[in-house]
């Protein structure tokens, strides 16, 4: 468009030097002035559309007294399209108002030139349509880019949550059994009775096998279904049986397993189960299993050796409540009973808190000078089986 306007302007300027008639030269000078204004307007389209629009409005104003409308009809619709596509609504309204004022002025100032409006107005409408389509296309592209960025952000958040979940599972799997192995190894090293040493070694072996099996199952979950299927074929008969047992794990079996492990260390364990916990949703039973393992690990690490502890499960008013209580080593600066508000103080309690929150439940850690009680309350309704 700039090249076309430049060519027309060049012919008008050239006529100033060729034509001898004063009227023709005066007419050519007026046309050249309008052409230069619109040439500047098309040039500023590459810089800023609002500046090009202002110059174009000046060209419209100049075209009336000099009686020259060719450039206005050719260039103004193009500039209007760019203005509609890029400028704000206030400037677009100002450009439309200037175009309407120009049309009204032409209608009354030059009645013989009214047919020009039959061409210029439809061309302005076409320019507005093209600009609107371009503006919508850019907005749609911007929305798509924003959606892609949002999806990328959600993907990063999901990946971070998945990594946290894997870290939590690894902690729950490894910390419990490794703690038992360490304690049993220490007991075996000090045991003078060969039978007690043999029992400790047996517990160590079983805990190591449990850790290996749990890790294998976790790795299978991280693989694709086809890879997991092929990996399952590589399991030994013993590991395969453990995998099958894990798939049918129940909260009742988890409680029994935790009790046996604590009793093997020397703790006196009391179980109390109220309600039909076998009918709890699978997701709750798996979460309670993990929570119970972590709580058992805490007992092994922090409870008074060979003391009493209890594991209670109640199903009350649509909730399942898991209570684990043990005697703790008396603190040197104990100050009576308190309700621990920071349940996320350690990685283990943080894991329990995360699992509880994911089920819409509540975690309470209540301690006195001599006891520590962990209480997990999870609603049964609304949890997928």
C-alpha cells in the first residue's frame, strides 16, 4: 500500500515540474499534499497505529477543502482495519466519529461528490470487519497461549505433587522396616540367648523382605501398565505371593501386623476395634495402613522401651477414627498436657497429615508429660472405593 501511495505521490509531484498551467499545478500541489499525508500515515502503521490514525484523520480533513478524495478512499479503510485490530475502544470510537463527520461534511459541502460516499462507507465497513476478525484472532491466540501456560503450570504442580507422594511412600515403606531392622540387629548383638538372637535375625529377614516387596510394588506402579505386567512376571513365587497379599490388604490385617512387630520388640500392645472396618472403602484402608506404619515407626523411635501402647479403631457417625497411644520418654522440661498444634513438625507426621488431608480428615496429636496420642479422623462418605 505504501508503494502504491508513493507512486501516486511521485506522479503528482512530477506534474508540478512538467505542467505549465497554473491551475493544473495548483491542483497537483493540493493532491501531492494529501498524498504525502497518507504516505506518512501508511509509514507509521509499522510504528504505531494510533499515530497513523491521527494522520489519516488529518488527511480526511485536508481532502475536503482541496477537493481530493482518492487517497482517502484507498488508504483510510486500510488504516481503519489496523486501528480496529490494535487500538483501544476510545480511539476506535474517535476514528469512527471523525469518519462520520467527514461524510456529513462531504454531503453538504460538495453535493456533486456524494456518490463517493457509496464507495468509501462500504470500504470503511470492510476495513472494520477485517480489523475485528484480526483482533478476535489475536485474542483467541492469546487465550490459547494462556491456556497452554496454565496447563504447563498445572502439569508442573501435578509433577511436584507426584514426587512428594512418591517421597512420602518411600519414607513410609523404608523408614518403618529399616527401624525394625536396626532395633532387632542391636537386640541380636546384645542377646546372650541364642534363641532370642535367632528370633531377632528372623524378624530382620522378614522386614528386609517386606521392604523389598513394597519397593518392587511401588516401582511397578511408576511403570506403564505393559511394563508393570512384564515386571510382575519376573517376581519370584514368594514376591508374587506378597504382591497378591498387598493387593488384598485390609486395615484389620495391618493392625495385626503392627501389633506383632511391636510385640517382637518387647512392647505390650492392646487392640480395640469397634465397627465393621472390613467394609471401609479401599482408599481409606490403604491410607490407614500407611498411617499405621508411620505411627508404629514413631513408637519404635520415641516410645519408652518395652512399655504399653494401644491401637484403637472406631467407626462413629460416618467417620473412622484411628487412635494410637504410647508412653513416651519423660521430657526434661515437661509442662503438663498440651495439644500439639504443629502436626507437621517432622517428615513422618507431615506424611500422616498429608494422607489425612487428602481424605478430608483431621489429624490431632495430643501429648501429656507421659503419653503421646495420635488421633486420625476420616469421613467415610464421599471417599471412592
